[in-house]
């Protein structure tokens, strides 16, 4: 189509140079829609997956899971706002990994490009997947702080870090209750 347009433009330009008048009275303006389409019958297949249903199969009780507790020594200045109260302390961090199982149901649609008519293959697939959610204790909830203008908070007791991380996990589990699979 581009070649034809270029040839028409070249002919009109040549006619104008040669002094041939245009036929203005025979000109008609028309709106034309040009549609370009391609088809491929190469025999290749296209696979599409559409998620139909997803739910959590099981959630553990965070009180029954033991978190991993680590500590590191830190030097604190101005402990709990007391000027001159500087000392070494242990800062604790607790990490809790919750593993849970989800059940997914998806529709698998396979289409094939071919000259012969071939119906798409539609199949329902059900699968179970394992996921892990990691929770870490937040030191801003710690009971000990250091510094005057820029306060830093710390867990100086392992029990406090454990309590904080378990509470975070409990809240997350509570939020997931609406998407737990119904009992059959």
C-alpha cells in the first residue's frame, strides 16, 4: 500500500512539473479504513493459565512455634534517658518463620494455531503449594532505649523479643482466617 501511495505521489509531482493541470472537478474525497491483519498457521501452541480459586489449607498456631533468637552486644549511651548512664548490653532479635499450605485451582487453556479446525484444550488443575512468611521482632517495641536526640530502642530480654514476634505472627494469622479453605 505504501508503494502505491509513493507511486501516486510521484506521478502527481511529475505532472505538476510538466505543467499538466490537475482534474480538480473529478476529485472525490472518501474516508477509507485500511485494515491489516496477519494469520499464522505454524502449528505452535499457546498455553494460558487462569486462577479460579485460591485458599489457605492450614495455618499453624504461633504459640507452638519456637522463634530463632539471636543476640549481639551493643554499647548504649544515655540508657533510658539517664545522662552518663553508659554501658554494654545484649540486644535480642527474634525471627519466626511460619510455613503454610495453599490450595490453588486454575484453568489451563491450550490453543493450537493450525489450518485445520482444532478445539482448545481446557483442563482444570488443582495443586498445593508451600509458602513461608517471616516475622522479625521490631526493636522500636523494646523496653530499653539509648540516646538523647536520636533514640534507639532495644530488646534487652530474649522473652520480650519472643513475645513481640509471636504477637506479630498471631495478628497476621488472624488476618488470614477469611481465606482459609472451607472444611468439606
